[in-house]
């Protein structure tokens, strides 16, 4: 299942399904115009601006800030572990 050809084929089939079913057009209309699919309602321009800005902020936060916090935490724990090992007394050689 991890074959790259299988993954590529599944992605292409999924994209073709979205295009054929009209899901791609409905999503594009929602993002560009604010037209809610299946209804005659439209989201106001300010509402769409806020939705898109919030989504972009969430995605960027997930990609940048959380990764930075994780790297800093790893460095802190590695430093803490190294200083603890250095300050620990040396083990005595055990006699049999």
C-alpha cells in the first residue's frame, strides 16, 4: 500500500471524483464568492475575509510556532539531561 504509484493513483482518482461530482466547483465558489453550496445564501465579504485570515493564521501557527516550541523543548530537555549526568556522582566499580 505504500507504493508511490498506488498513492499517486489514489490521489488522481480522488481529484477526478471531486471535479466530476462538482465538489471542487462548490468549494471554489465558496472561497471566492462566499456562496454556500446548496443554498441561496452568501457570506458577506468581511466574513469571508475573517474566515480566510483565521484559517491562514491557524495553518501558519501549526507549521511554524508549534514546531519551534517542540524544538525548544527538546533542546531544553537534552540540556537538562546532560547537566544532570555531569553533576551526578560517578558510579563505584563493583567487585564480584
